[in-house]
C-alpha cells in the first residue's frame, strides 16, 4: 500500500530532530588525507623544499656564519656584523655559496619528508583531522626519514658557507671529506640533527595544524578554500616557534658539521653533551643561542613559503584528479 508522505499525515514522533551546530568541531575541510597518490606527495614536497631553501638561503648563510665563527679566528657574532662582513669581503654572491649542495639535498629530502608525513597522518589520525598528537608523531617519523637523506648535503653546504672555505665547490668538498675524514663525517651530526628535528618537527606540525584549524574556525565560510593566507600564516607561526625552541641543538649541529674547518674546534666524538660543555665553557650559556635571530628569520618565512607551495602543489594535483574523474 502506498504511503502518503505529505506533512498533513506525517507522525510528529518520526520527524528528524534538528541538531545544534557543533561549535567545537565545525564542518571545515581540513581533511586528514587528500586522496592523492604517494608520488604526488613526493613531487609536491620536493617542489616546496626547493622553493623554501632557495628563497631563504642567504639568511641560512648568516646563521651558519654566526654559529660557527664563535669558535673560529674571525669572529662575527651579530646579525648585522655577519652580513656586513660577507658583503664587504665576498660580495653578494658570498651569501649563496653552497646553494648547489642544498639544491641537491632539499628536493629528495622534502619529497621523503612530506610523503612520509601524509602517509603517517592518515595512519595515526584514524579519520580525525583534529588529532594534534597524530600530526606530531607523523612529523617525527617524517623528519627522521628525511634527515637521513639531507644530512650529508647539509654538511657540504655548511662547510662551503664558511668564510675562507678551503673547498672549491660541492664535488671538491665531497671528495676531500671522503679522502680525509671518511664517509662517517657526513653523518657525524645525524644523531644531533634527529634529536633537534624530532622536537622541532613535532612542535612545527602540531602548531601548523592547530593554527590552520584555528584560522579556519575564525572564518568558517571561507574554510573550504584553505586560502594561501591561512597556510602562510600558520606555517610562519609554526616555523618561528619551533626554530626558537631548538636553537641550542642547532648550534651543536653546526659545530659538529664544521669541525676542523676554518679553525673551528674538532671534537673527539659526536656526543651532544661534550659539545654543549665545550660551548658553555668557552662562551657561557649565551653561546648556545648563537644565531637564533637569523634562525627564526629563516624558519618563519621559509615555513610559510614551504607550506604554501606544498598545499598549492597538492591543490593542483587534486584538481587534475577531479578533472580526470569527470572526463571518465
């Protein structure tokens, strides 16, 4: 028998009960996984990493000079002094010495970084896009994997960035390190890098996702767009906070990677504790914060550039996927 579904004959007991809006968890499109292929995350991450490091390389050079020169004969401790010294003695190109090494390392490392992050985020978040713990843990897995790729080229880059660097270029630096110090020299700072970048990345990713969600909640009607401004602002906040917190370990990393070059101290082992003790004994605890200004100046805009580029690349792939779906 047909059922009359007109409002006149509907039973009020069976009417759907209106639900109050969930202000704690608004319906915004901050998905835990975007449905892209693994290779698409790798390409997006690679593009983001290259753009980030190439754009901010001069600031990174200043940071390396400030962190390494404290132990070298030619001391430059201030941001202005470091910049003036480079421009006076080497010219503007001195700010870009070693950029080739970073170009070789940043692309593959960031491809690993973002692809591992996305896969782990999908695995650990279990469908909850607001799970900050999952974001932090995913970030740690991502950085441990990417650091294994980037660390050797980072050693080469920092040695080339030093004033009066004895190396002619990337290949010369690689050959001389292998011949004079052995393959292990490329990973002398790996443990320190992981110890530094694990909390750095945990703070970075958790802050980024939380800031992105918070900014989306401020204007939920525009949240579906996840605009460039949201990604840039959230990325800058995450980069600055994470950089400031982990500066002491970054100083230790620079000391280990530049040891024995340009008169910098050489350490008998790669123990984080022994390096910290040496720095504190020679310069006090302030020595552990050398280069914090350029480090934060680097990571705030770098993170904004990186995340914006990464999300833009992901958006491109997503649109391509949607258009292909409509065609088929």
